């Protein structure tokens, strides 16, 4: 008996989507799992179809109307790689309501609309997968949800934003200041023209919300996550890495420490969830201190397993597309959603979220950076 193929529609063929489409056009045997349904690409939605044709996507596959694709009876699985808040959120919600499986790389919509999207997926009984949204090509969410399921996870922390890690690494190695390093990162394509989401820690904060969902079974509100270090006056510091100065970096280096933007979430004794995304002073010779450039590293502390670490390419079209394609194969194998068999997440309103508590080290700018190990 032959298994019906799963028909895939891709929305947004940019850096990530283009690599997903390429794997289909090259007829990758990985998309024909021997233990599941074959995956076939039936449509690609792009804003400017001429550009997509010039990029090698066959005209017959192309449409400029993603809403039609989401409602089409010829598509079983939607891959959302357009990014941004809207219309991505509305399209993904509509796809789930139409009973389609969804794979997205979009951390913004998963973090901000996670409770709604999870509810819609559960109501429709369709898989919703988002491995590419955190850690790019690093298999991270699946292992937390499945392979570590028998553990009590106490803390997840990590370097989850390549742009800021590249910038902090350059500031440390070359003693240059923030503005100069940011301009260089923009010139090299590591930072966007509007770098706010990266440098203020908002991108990392979205990823932390997703990690907390899988580790603790709760969708925390992104607005409740702290992205400002403390200061010696007690007032909140500047967001993300925007307040880090060359003098701060040099003073910490003299003590054998380096700054890394570390996203941390921890389950407190009283059931509250602690969550922060702040520049953290870690020993230069620690695993986080040695995690340089655009690499990502995430550590999970669980009982009884102890500490488990994941490190690798946290961004880039091919790496993120690898995660999207793996999600598609998981759907073809009938493996369900990224949260695997875990129960529905706790209501946002039922969870207290507060900044991660701990000691900090004062720096010349007046910031007091948390101390990490
Ligand atoms: N790049 C990475 O390394 C990476 C890694 C992990 C996750 N992600 C996530 O993956 C998603 C996509 O990122 P990306 O880097 O691939 O972005 P991108 O290069 O900007 O690609 C997005 C594509 O979607 C198209 N698009 C936007 N709005 C559309 C609409 N209404 N209808 C049809 N097409 C539309 C864009 O066209 P225009 O260019 O004409 O607007 C563009 O071709 C984001 O959520 C991002 O956070 C990216």
C-alpha cells in the first residue's frame, strides 16, 4: 500500500525559505523518509515572484497570495519562513484552523502568540513545529521536549543571538567600542540595518520564552522578561548590550572575565519562573566564555541527568533550513508537535515571572553585570 504524499507549501522564500525550496528542487532523499509519508513541494508564496524566478524557483510553483495557499485544499503542510509579526501570525493561525500542519522558523510569532497557536493546533489535532526558531540548526527544542522528558529541568541558559555574540567577541578581542563594532557587524551582514531586536536582547528574549515553554510547560509573557542589567545606583541599566562600553569590557578582562549576552530561565522554589536576558560576566575560560563569534550555546540543567550542553550554528539560511526540513520529516513520520506528548501549557496569567536573582559585578559605566560560571 503506498502512503499518500504530504503536500508542502512554503510562505516566504528568503534566506531560510530559499534553502528549504532548494532541498525539494534537488529531490533530497531525506525528504522521502522510509518510515513515513513522502514530502512534496506544491507551492511557494513570495511577494515578488519575478525575483523568486530569477533565484531558480519554477514559475509553476509560485504565487504572490499566501492567504490562498493557507486555504488551499492542495496543501497539507505550511512552512512559514516570511518572518515578522503580521501577516505571519494571521497566516499561521489560519493554516492551523484549516487543519494544516505548520512548521515555522519565526521566533517572534511563537513567543508572542504561543498560547493561541498551541490551542489552535491542539483543537485541530495537527502538528505545530518550530525547531528553527531557537538555535538555528542546533537540535535543541526536540531534545528538551522528548529526550530530556524524564528529567526535572531546573534551569536553561544560553547564548542564543549570534549578532550580539559576534559584537561582544570583537569588543573583547580588539578593545573596540560598541558603535564601531556595530557598524562593522552591519557592513558584514551579521547585524540588520535596524539592529534593535538583536542589540536590545528582544530576539534572545523571544527564544527564551520558547525555551521556557518546553522546559517548564508554561508560555511566559515576553513583556515580563527582563532585558536590562542592574546598575550601581539601583536604577535599571540600558537594554541588552547597548550600554556595554569598551571600558567595561577592559575592566572585566583584567579580572579574567568576558561579557556574553546570556538568556536564562529558572524555576524558582515557589513555582515562579525567573527569566532574564542580560550581558553576563563569565570566566573567559568557561564554555560560555570560549563560545565565540556567531556560535550559539545552550545549557540545560536537569535532574537526574545533570548538565547537558548544545553548541553550533545558531543562524544562517542552510542551518535554519536544516531545522525546518527536520521538522517536516518529523511530521511525515507522525511525530506530532515540538512539545511532543507534554500536556497543554499553563495559562500565562497563572505564572509569576521575575528577573533571575544573583550577584553582580560593578563596571566603570555604572552597570552591574550578573556573574555567570
Ligand atoms: N536567517 C536566519 O539565519 C534565520 C535563522 C533562524 C530563524 N530565522 C527566522 O526565519 C524567518 C525568515 O527569516 P529570513 O532570514 O529567511 O528572512 P528574509 O530573508 O527576509 O526572507 C523572508 C522572505 O519572505 C518574503 N515575504 C515577506 N512578506 C511576505 C508576504 N506578505 N508574502 C509573501 N512573501 C513575503 C520576503 O520578501 P521581501 O524580501 O520582498 O520582503 C522574503 O523573501 C524569520 O522569522 C527569522 O527570524 C532566520
